[in-house]
């Protein structure tokens, strides 16, 4: 699905701000995984993120139904309920065991 730069920014703004970090560069997703603003759509980066539809059955792009998710968390969510595969540990992302 394609989003405008404005829509991408609006979804980015929904990410969690973490003190002592520039919110224009780093935020956290709902699973606590770190995401980087310039890594939108980058599945080669541990900080890559995508726009997730909270309710995939709603079939709408309303901002209330969108959130930023680290790409692996988003890919796992496509298969069912949100499962936090990737979480933060200090300044890096790790796979939950």
C-alpha cells in the first residue's frame, strides 16, 4: 500500500517518544522496538518500520487505524494478532525468546 509523505509523517508521529532521543530520528513502536524515521520501508535495517493497520479487517487508511511498527513485528501481525517478535534491549532491538 502506498502512503503520501504526509501520511507517513503522521503515522511516525504516533510512535512513542523516548527521553534523551531526538523524536525526529528515533522512536519506539507499540512492542517497544526501536524504529528510525529514515528507515521507513527498509527491511534490511533492524530499525526499519512499516505502517500497520491496527484492524486489518477494517480496510481503511484512517489515521486512527494506523500505527508504526518495526518491520518484523508488522510482518508477524499480518498473520494474526499483534505478536511482539522484536523488542528493545538498551539501544538495540532483539528477538524475544
